[in-house]
C-alpha cells in the first residue's frame, strides 16, 4: 500500500470519528425565532415560562389632564382709559379700588382740541338754525304768492347743507361721551367710565400734560368672573371639549380650588410649544383671582371608553413606547403606543391599541434583542 493511500484512509477515519462525536452532542435550544416583524417563541424555549400574557380591554374612565395657565380679565369687562386728545388733567374723581358704573366720572382734562370741537358745534348749530328759519320763511312766502321758487330752492339747499354739518358736529361731541345739548362751552371734558367694574389701576396726576398717544392712566375691570387661559399639549386636545368642567389652583391660596368650564378652544397650534390655548371661564370667588396670576388647571373630561395596560407591559425603543401584541399563539410583534397617566400600576393608552388585543404583560424584555 502506497503512502498516499494510507494518508487518505487516516483522513477519512478522522472525519468519520468527528461526525460520530458531533452526533452525540445535543443541538442548542432556540429561545425565539424571528421572521420579518414577528417573533415566535417555541414550546422548548427557556423563556416561555417567563412570558405572562393579558387581555387588553376598555373601561369607562374620566381622563384628567393638567396644564399650566394664566389668569386674565375678560376683555369686554376690562377697559384701559387714556387721554382722548392732547391736554392737561384738571381734576381726578377716581380712587383706587373704587366701584364704578358706566358714566361714572373718572377725571377731567382741558384741551384746545376739545374747545375747538365745541366751537365748531356751536357755530354749526347757529348756522343751521338761521338757515332753517330762512327756509321756512321762503316757503311761507311762496305759499302766499309773494315768493320766488328759485329763492326757495336756494334756501332749501343751504338748510340741508347746514343740517348735515350740524349733525357731524354733534357726532364729534358725542364721541367724547358728552351730550351736546348739556354742554357748557369752555368747560373741561369729563372722562367717564365706559363699563361697570372696579378701578384696579390709577395713574392720574393732576396738572400733567398728556398726548393722545399716551399710555392708559386708569384701568377699570369687572373681575367677578375671569378668563383662565390654559396651554394644552397637542396630543391631549382631542380629550377636551367646550363645556368640560375644570378646576384651577394658584400658589397664592394653597388648597383653594376654583371651578370653571371650557369656554373656547383655539383653532391654531403654537408652532414652538406644540400647544393649543384653551379659554376657561371661572367665577372669581371673593375676587381672589388677580389678572396676571399663574395657575395649574385640571381638566375633568366626560367618561369615555379608555384602554389600560399593565405598566410592566410597556417597553421603550428610541424614546418611543411599545408593547408586544400576540398575532397568534406563541407569536408576537411590536406595537407602538401613545400613553397618558399611570394609575395604580396601570397606564392609559391613547393610541396604538383598540382594546381587544392580547399582549405580553411580563417578560417582554427577553425579546428586546430580537431583530
């Protein structure tokens, strides 16, 4: 036998021996099998006993949403009053904290602009009365056969023009809140409150000269009820409706709660904060809520069918929450979900689950490395 044949026999024997030895070793147990998006756990898997399942269901629940907010005066119950024209303050009638009604005097101001308006009104009234008298006279003359039609037409034209100017001058006086028939020429203009409320700001300085673009010197507000403007996250806005009950708290009064209801929901999303302004109307008990205060608002929504899952079922991937949903016995896939608050070990699911799925409640982390 040649040396080449002997070497071949030895190599063949070695391969055969190796094959026999390998056949005696048990094959490794697979914990799971990945096929596309699905993960199957064989019955022989070492982790099968660690996987606990639960049936997802819906139940009626009052979802509660919290939001930062700010107290504001209701616009039509709030008035910032400035000088109506250039002039000097002559007298102050208002006191800080004073209750006022529409028409209550606040301050008086002397201005040549107002005096000019008075003068124009008096002149227009005088011319109107003269033209009216002449028109009536020409009409009487014509009716008695001694007048001229052309003179009557001229008198009518002058009368109608002067009447128009007179009405314009009356309107210019009424703009200042003055009754033209009660006006006394040369007297300062008395500025009056346009609304019922309370003087919450008073910067009147007697003798100070103001211009028509000066800032407001007195503020009147009726704050028996106020706006609470809340900033609600975009993802939560679908749970809020007009008329929903709310409850607000402010740091100035620990433990105090101020009830209200949703009055209006803005149509526009703030592109920077991704939030939507929600306007709440709230009775202001004892006028404790002051415009400018910050508040925390709790929205109590009407009961709606809500999906809960055990908090242990939630896993994270790239800052997103997901659960493993069973597609058939022993086979699962990842399902991204939106979440809200957690209550007694259960988390509210806002999106991703319908409420009839079977999911992994415990042990899902064993499948995190499945790819």
